[in-house]
C-alpha cells in the first residue's frame, strides 16, 4: 500500500482532539481573565458543541497534544477531503480566538 495513502487514510484520527464544551468555556474564561479581556467573544465563537480539532503532535505515549496547527489549510489546498472534513476544518479555521 502507498505510504502517502496510508498516512492520509489513517493518521488524522490519531490527532483528533475533543475538548468538552464546558471545559473549553472554562479555559476561555481563565485565559480572558489572565489577559484582562472579555471572555464573551471567545465563548460565543466556541458555540454550543464540544471543541474539535487536530493536534499539532503526539506526545511520547501517542496522546494528542491539544494545540491546533495550520495543516488543515494545506489539506484543503492539496488534498481532496470529503464534505465532513471540509466543514470541520473550516469551522476550526474561522473560529475567533483569542477573544478580542
């Protein structure tokens, strides 16, 4: 099997990060308070669902490191993602953060 095909088919799910909506909201509020800025724009950008994105890397145990990366843009440009992946990538890329 072509290694590039294998990577594209199986690697993305290894990098999946899901942060429950309440935990993400608390993190936004904590960050906003530490920067003396309003949390509301970030909370509104979060929306009602859990926060989902692809991690920048995996740690030594294979756990995703919950930092978003910019590879979603490359996937949109060079790959042929299905509609679900396009929707997920665009949702992540246009989300307002940090709050203004």
